[in-house]
């Protein structure tokens, strides 16, 4: 099974793609989709949409997970991240890819066993679970991989009871 994980953002959207073979995680690719602040919001959203569609066409994931919006104190940031999430969800829906959505605590719990784990703990577990020599960089890429791992684990659990 090939799983895509997405950590949405307007400036940087992290992604990670893993294969799961015989219950073992294998990294396929990871990275970020970047936009620049000098571009208009509509241009930035178009870049995110176009780049995700390229990833979908090249890697053909079977399923995808996306981080839910975490609403902090900065309303402006929440709105722009929400716009990026919408574009990502649209691209996935247009490609008929099943989607799961996960809160940051659910992702932390699925990857580390503790819903309040810090970023370093999540990154260490991503590295260990994927048997990588180095921690994926930038952080957003590691987060994308964490979402992919989470999505697989939740979907696998649900499938056991179907």
C-alpha cells in the first residue's frame, strides 16, 4: 500500500510518501512544496495545487492523510493554512484518493505513543520507523511522513474490524 501524508501550509507544505509492505514502512519520497510571500495568495494556492497534482501523477498513492487545522492564537495564519488545506483536499478528491484527517495530538500519539510529544520526539520516531540514516529535513517533510504513518496505522486498525 502506498500512503501520502500532508502537513499543510501556505509557505511550506510538507509531504511524505511511504509504502507499507508486510507491515513494514518503507520511505518512497518526502519534501516540501514551497511558495514565496511575494506571490499573491491565489498564485501560492495554485502552486500548491499544481505541485501536489504532479506528486499524485508520479507516485500514485492509494490513500492519503492530512493534518487537521490547529487553531492557535494567530487567526491570519489559521485562515491561510485553511486555504492551503482546502486546495490539498480538492486535489486529492479530484484524484479519487481516500482521505483521512488527523489532529496534531493524534499524529503525535500514533507515531510516538504520547499525544503531547514534542517535535524532536516525533522526528526521532519517524526516523526510526522508516529506518532512515538521518532525520528528514525540513521539519515539514518529517511531519508529512508522520501523517503518512498515522494514516496507515488508523486505516489498518479500521480494516481489522470491517
